[in-house]
């Protein structure tokens, strides 16, 4: 409490420790002039970062749930934020400066995006479209979004489209399935029209120096801690109390910390920003001997708060549009830790790419639709020089493998390595001493499910007094989910809206309105 005679200071309660909440706290401090010691981030995990996590060590195996690619032509809010966040790895530089310098030295130009069943690199300069494919894709691209509705990609594109080089490249880069939302697929075509022209080489892709936890989350957390922002770890917000009136007004929070449950009063001048669900909710790790456990929202309770808030409040969205079909939103990733560069040397010989200069290498004929990524080494800030790390994922973990007679979801880390060796015609002995940690992600593409606009709340709901939302499950015009940018843009919209800040939010750059770029994309489609 402030000393007697002084006005109360505005407090902020950020529910969830993902990149959206971290960014919201930074915007409050940097642009809103709020005192850091009046901001608390509640996270039911031990460390913040949400989906941008990474852990483990060289002896027991490193682990992460995936990796993110960036561009400097997009990600407007992300880079605007990280231009003001000091790098931890390179004193004197910001995270943005560090990232740009790193990518100037390690340029992406993948030369083996697809590999066939014969271990041959597939020529991907041609997209493989028929005239029908081109016509259907153009129809979806030019239509008004409101006419798409809750339709699926398969409602717009014929079966032949899903056998083209383009589909294998685009779907594995961005994790689309044929049954996913046509709206989201259309938005990606518009937002990443530049990437359409270079999807076969990923020449526009930028990467962070290390994994995104080490390169983005840790510097951002350090910045917030220096400002006095509080972090309540292993703390779950179970209830958000609302005033019974028609306008959203938070009056209190109920939190659970270990075995203790307590209430926190929230005044009308305070802010509450809720991370409504997470795409990595209910994820679970396996081991070399055991597959990941099959968790759901019932075991993790990660969707509970949004479902409670949305009950009877249509302006808060409809969670069931996204979390009711795990079979359509699940995939599985894995991280491999090993001594020496033996496997990286094999992949360099196959792809003609040094580690960190290629992209996804997808085994096109794999029943799992298996892909691997060889990042620049080291990929972890504390990774010893003698250790190498790579990761991969599969879009169809429920299917029987080509070399292991069981679904990927039922496979141990050793069995995943066996399947990978089969596709590369390698002896399993090449992975002697390696540790492969699989990770099942039941809701990882849930934000791609067919939906209506009203199924997602706005970052600041209509007439809201002090409540905002930030996640991959809010509605933002023209931008695309499954990106760091989406969470950070949502955070900026929520903070600026609730604080009535006059600052301009970086606009979504409309590369899709460039005649020269549209011509280049059209020429690419006819290759």
C-alpha cells in the first residue's frame, strides 16, 4: 500500500507466463510509465516463457517443444519491442541488433527441403501446380475473408493440391493440415507472400542466436526483473471475479499457490490481462525408453480459466471451437542430444547445407510426415562445444511408421531414432550414446481449427474497463496465429487500449499489395 496521503498506484495482474504476458509487462513499463513493482506475472510453471521454453542439459539431454522462424520483413511488433531489450549474449547490443548481426553471418538458403523414399533430394524449384490448383488457390487468395467462414482448406482446394511440392513445403513450414481453417491458410498466403516466392529455399528466414528461450525470453525477463516486475511461479489463477454489470470489470482474482488458495482484490483502476489458453497446453515429454504420456485438458486444466470466463459471455469467445478435437490438432516433436558432429556431417553431405543455413528437411514419403531441423551450434547457451543438438517433428504422429510398426505417439526416443535412420539409410549405431526426448503436443495447432470471428475475443473486449486477453486465441485483423508476433501484437493492443495510450502500434505491413511482389508470386506459381 502507498504511504498515507498518496494516491494508490495502478497495479497490473498478468495471468500466464508466455511471451504475450512478458511483452505486455514490458509495454506497461516502457510505454505506459507504470512502476515495475506494481506488475505481477502469475505462471503455473516454474519458469516463464510459455511455449518458448527450453530445458535439460548435455548429460540428460536437452529438450524443447519446437522452434520458431522469423523474418525481418514481418514481425513488426516483435522487432519494435526487442530493439529496446538488451542482449544477454552480446553486451552493448539489443536483441534485435544481435539477431540481425547473427543472420548476416549465417544466411538461410536450404538446398534439401524435401527428401524422397530413395533418400534423394527432390527438386523443389517448381511448385507442381496444375491449372486447376492455380485457379483454386487464386480464388481463395482474392476472396473476402468474411465469405470464407468456418470452412476448411479442403473446401477450397482439390485433392491434387495436397500432393504438390508447394503443399509439402508450406504445410511443414507452418504446420497446416488439410482440415484446418481456410481463413488462417488464406491469411498466411497474404501475410507471408514474400515467403511464397522463396518457400523452396527459406531464403527469407531469420533465426535467433540460440533457441528462443535463451535468445528472447531470458533477456526479456532480465529487463523486467531490473524494472522490478514480480514473477509468481507455480501459481495458478483459478478464478477471475467479474462485476455483475454488463461491462467487463474485474474485481478480484483467486490464486492457488502450492496448497494455499487466496483471493486478491482488484480495483477498477487496476489491469488484468489473461492468457486465454496455450497451444502447448497438456504437452508431455517421453524418454529414450518411454513414449510421452497422453495428456488432455482434463489432466492439465490449461483451458479451465477461459472456459469459466466464456460461460455466458459470448464476447469472451468460444474455447470449444479449438479444444474439442485432439486428433486434428496434435503433433509430436523430439530433441536429440549427442556427442560429436557425426550426424550433422551426414546431413551436411546430403543437403549441402552447414548447420544453421538450411531449413526443415522433410521426408516427403514418410507416413508420419517427418521433418528435422539442424540449427546452428550451439543451440543452447550452456551447450558444451563437444555436444550437438537437433530437433524434428511429425505432423501425423497417429500413423504407423515406415520402419517402426507403431504410431509415433507410442514410440520411445530410441524408436524415433530408428525410424529416422530408416529414412536416411543409416545404421542405428550412428546414434550410439545419443538422447532423444519426444514431446507430444495435443493442442499445438488448435488455433488453426475452422472458426468464426466471434470464437476469439478481442485483446480488449467491447466496453471492458480493466480486462484484456493475450494469446494465440484472440482476434487481430490481418495477422497470423502460430507466431511470436501474434502474441506480442496482442499484448501491445491490450496494453495500449487499457491504458488509453496514444502511441501508434506498428501496422501489419501489406506486402500483398505490392504489384511487383504479386507478379513475382504469380510467376512462382507457374514454375
